[in-house]
């Protein structure tokens, strides 16, 4: 599997993170959850008292970010997801984060990256690309379960609203919008368990590589 690069894109709570993790384990490849980078910028901006909608302020935070500190539980909160999608619209923020992602994708042994623009911008040359999606209601319930398990009490309908707002913002921005690459294979996980989705993803990769 030397050199295998797998791009996994899709909207929030589509199952792309689980699919990426399973593919990484199956092929012995390192996995980068690129959403954590944007979450880290959003959280760092908020902690610094910077306005996440201010392009210059957000880009300045992104430029000084410690990309190694991605295991902070604060990055997994509902607020972090919202902040991430707000800072992610700024081209200066994206530019500051792109090099680390491209470096990761070019690791000699191969890699799995999941995000919104891996197959379109970060690694358009990746031999295997998946676009993982699911119905908004299904994604909202999954995210609600995760948040609840983390101890974050929030009504399901608020989570659905978050998901719809994030879909609109991520798909509507000018720079690197969420989009399926022409050569990415669509995987709808609405009716799938993680095991089934992982098996389907593996078959897609096998057919593509
Ligand atoms: O995947 P996750 O929910 O952690 O991503 C948080 C936000 O970060 C997304 O809503 C999106 O705005 C942004 N993001 C992005 N490009 C990526 C990964 C995430 O714009 N490659």
C-alpha cells in the first residue's frame, strides 16, 4: 500500500471521520482530520478575543497556530464546529492551513485525510476519493448523540439547525467550498452502520487504487 493517498470529503457528521479512521487502520496509513485544524483556529481566535468573522484577525491566528495541539477536547464542542466554519470562509485562514495538509498528503508511505476540500484542493491528485454524505436528519441525530455522550446537553432540533447552517456556509463560500470532486465516489451512509460504511469505503478504495 506504499503511496496510497485517500481523500475523504463530506458534510458534518456524514460519517467521513469514522470512514477515514477505519480506512487508516485497514491500510496502516496515518489519518489527518483536517476539520480539527479549522476548529483549532476558531477556538484560538475566540480565546484571544478575536472576531472569527474578521478575515485579517482570523488569518493572523491561523498563522501562529500550534498544529500539534489537536487533542484538546474543546475542539470537539458544538461551538468549536460553528467557529471553525466561520473562520474557514477566509482565504487567508485556508492558505495558512494548506501547506501542513499538503505535506501530510505527500508523506511517502501514503495517508488518509478527511475534510471538505481534500479531493478538490489539497490532494486533487489522490488516487482514491470518497464523498461521504447522509441525510441532514440522520447527521443531526449522530452529532446529537456524540454531543450528548460528551456531556453537552442540546436539543436535537438545534443540532439540525447547526448542520443546515454549516452545510449552507461550507457549500456557499467562494474559496474551496464543500463540493464533490468529479472523480470522487459518492457514499451515502444514511442507512448504514459504521461497519457497513467502512466495508463500502474499502471496496471503493480497492476499485480506485
Ligand atoms: O469536519 P468538521 O465538522 O470538524 O469541520 C469543521 C468546519 O471546518 C467545517 O464546517 C468547515 O467549515 C471547516 N473545514 C473546512 N475544510 C476542511 C475541513 C473543515 O473548511 N478541509
